[in-house]
C-alpha cells in the first residue's frame, strides 16, 4: 500500500463540483513504505527528474490521493528523505520464505540504503537515483 501524489494547475478544479480536468493534472509518483519513491517523468513536458518537478512546483498545487495539499518542501522531503534501514538477509521478511523470494516476486532489488527499488524488468520504471526511481506514468 502506498500514497499517490499529483500536481495540478492553478484553478484546475471546477468551482462548482471540485472536479479536476485530467489534462490539468499530472501524477508525481507514489510513496510506499520501504521502497524508493516512484517518481513519474514527462520528458515532453520538461520533467525528466526531481529538478524538473521542483520547477513545476513553483506554480500549481500538489495534492495526495486523498485531496490533502502538500507544500513543495514537504513533497521534496517525501521523495528525497526516505527512511533507510539495515537489512539482515539471513532473516526472511514477513510473508516470504527468503529475501530472494521477496525480490523475485516483486521484481525488485535492494539499494545500498536498504530500500527496495525496481530491478529494471518492469518496463515503466528505470534508473534509481538515491531515494527515488524514475518511472513513466501509468505504473500505479
């Protein structure tokens, strides 16, 4: 389970019903406990990583999937300040017979910080940069 985050243009929501036109809303990515942040990239819109998003956040609004507003500083923190951990691979994670099984079933690998990240076998996710992985929209 995780939380999805979105950027929407100023005044994108209908004043009457609150509906947001999807053309005015971009999926920033998804935060899941123990994983790198899955950060969406939109090269055609000038967003090819965290710096591109930070430029976009100078206008518009960031919201989570529940509609709560997030400041740009809070969003950056949720992406870049992930909790790292030491992983004892001799102890099987809950629900799995081994770390090997967890990694294989989730198409994942461990980062040096003990976070899970995609192993590259899933076509929507690519390079991992520290605490986030660059992904194309549509993965969540």
